[in-house]
């Protein structure tokens, strides 16, 4: 090992592996699933693991993550698809806009995105709600950026902080956090964070960069809709928030009742993420399906369509679990954990920093959360009293910082809002960074209380 101590060698090995992972994804455009698998194999070989254990370790890490995350993502995606097709998202957005009025319409967009975004991937929520941004901008005369930035902030906040989104969900699994508490704390931190990065920043930046709606997109989206045919506001809200309510109920029961209590046993079953999402999906078959006149064949077709985009995400998340397991099995995780303890840096700040560095390098919030959680997880065992739910949130907050040209979301926003690259930096990139930093500050403040 060239005279290096074992710990120093393992740290250098991990650093080289992570740099290589970043280069494979960014420079050589290798799919993140393949890149994570290669990086895990390289780390296993170079750290001195027995050859027969390398792929076994990766396989075990992959399976342990997919066994839980895969089911939850599948159910959440199906629920989101039915909500999209039934017009439930339109109903929430339009109701909030009527209540808030033209002057506060940007606040309505943030709240709509925050609510709609809970069961949806960022990209799905964006595509779902972006037509409303064009509709409101044209009919109200309000700047496209003033309405659009709050939409992006609402979606991005829940994407980074609130399960069942892939990043925070995986971090819950890695850190061994309680999902109900994570959702509760995520909502407490996420809403004010989205408000500052969204409507408040959006109003400021829109005076300098108003945004220009693309004629083609605007014409495509701005169509009259039959408001009467949409599902009711109350039933839409009840359907999408049912899993959140059930998971919070489980967290409450865990605090109030003794282990083994019949009430707690049943609430642990009902409030389990898989059960909660399954209950919401079954309810959605009626509220977003048959009640809207959809035949059974139509519902089955929508569910099948919804799962196609998830395959790639599942592979990436699973490979991230395998990579995390390799960090643990090779001993790298323990070395980093001991260093963090000796440096006496707050584990919450460490989780944010590690995820932020990986996010800036790779452009992927999910990869940043996966790798960040894997590197920081050993600290949990070494530092007593660390709040695991806040570690999940800190990792998630770090994973959304400084989106730039290596992030697909950057180009998505640039094209839809018809902005130049510098304008996209001044709007979207700054918004994401505000979201991340404000989120970290609120998490640190919350850590003083919980």
C-alpha cells in the first residue's frame, strides 16, 4: 500500500472511486446504473475484499433497497398517473387560485406544487402542472417566471425532503429512520423553505427576468377546460394525502402506545408505507378512476404506462444500494465515521456537505442522496443521540443544491421557460441553492428542539 496506513489507503480508494463514478456519469455519459455497478466492483477489488464476496455484497445491497423502495415507488407512480389523467391536479391548482386571487396566484402555485408533488416524481409533477403556469400567465398577465419559480420550488422541496420520493425514501432505509417522523419533519422544514425559495425569490427575480412563453407551447397548453368534470377538491386532497395521514398516524401510535399494544400493532401495519400507498391507490381506483367514467381496461392501461419510466430509476436506486453496501463492507464507511467523530463536525452538516458535493459533481439528486447516505451512515453508530430523521432531511437538502448544466432539470426548465443559459442560472440554479441552504438552516434549528 506504498507505506500508507490502511485507513488512509481506504479513504484514497473511496475518493478515487467516487471521482471515477462522477467522471463515468458526467464525462463519459455512462448510464448511472452501469456507472454505480462498475464503481462498486472497483471499490471491492481495490479495497482487498475476497473475490467471491464482491458481487455477493453488491447483490445484497441492491436487493435490500429494492425490496422496499421498489414496491413504494411502483405504488406511488401508479397513484400519480391516475391523479394526472383524472384532472385531480388541475382541481387542486384551480381551487387554490380562486381562493388566492390574481395578486397571490404565485403562492397558490407553490402550494399546489407542494401538495401535488408529494406522491409524484419531480419530472412528472413538472409536466403535470406546467400547462397551468402558461394558462395563468396568459390570462392574468402575471410574469411566467413569477408563477413558474414557486411551482419549481414546491416540487423540488418535496422531491428532496419528503418520502415517498426516491432519495429521502432510500435515505430513510440507509439511516434506519422512522418514515412517519421523516415525513412530519420534512413537511415542517419543506413548506417554509419552498415559500422563501419560491414565491418570495420568484417575485424578486421576475422583475429582472420575466421569462418569455414559447408561442408553440403556450398555444398547446392554453385550452379551455371543463372545470365541472374534474374530481372534487376535497376528495382529490383526501386521496393523495391518505398515505401521508396513515404514516403520521403510525408515528403517533408509536409514541403513545407501548410495544406490543394491539392498537400499536395494527397502526404499524396500517401506517406502513406499502400498506398506506396501497390503500390510497385502491381509493384512487374509484375517486380518480371509475368515478371519472374510466373503464377497468382504461385504468389497467394507465397503470401499465405509469411503470415504464420507473424501470431506469429503480435500477439506479438499487445500484446505489449496492454501492452503499460496498462502502460498508470494505470498511470505508467505518473510517469516514471515525474521522467525522474525531473532527467533531455535526453529523447533520456532514450529511448536507457530502450530498452537496456529489450533487454538484454528478447533477443527480438521487445519486447524491444515495452516495451521501452511504458515506455518512456509519457516523450514526458512532455518535450517540443523532436524530436519524434529520440526517435524512439534511442529505436531501444537500442533494438539491446548485443545479447546473449537468442536471437534466436545468435544461428542462430552460426550454420550457424559453430562457438563455445565464438566465436559467439566475433563476432556477439560484432557487435550488436557496432551497438547499434555507433547508439546512431550518434542519439545524429543528435539531435544537427534537
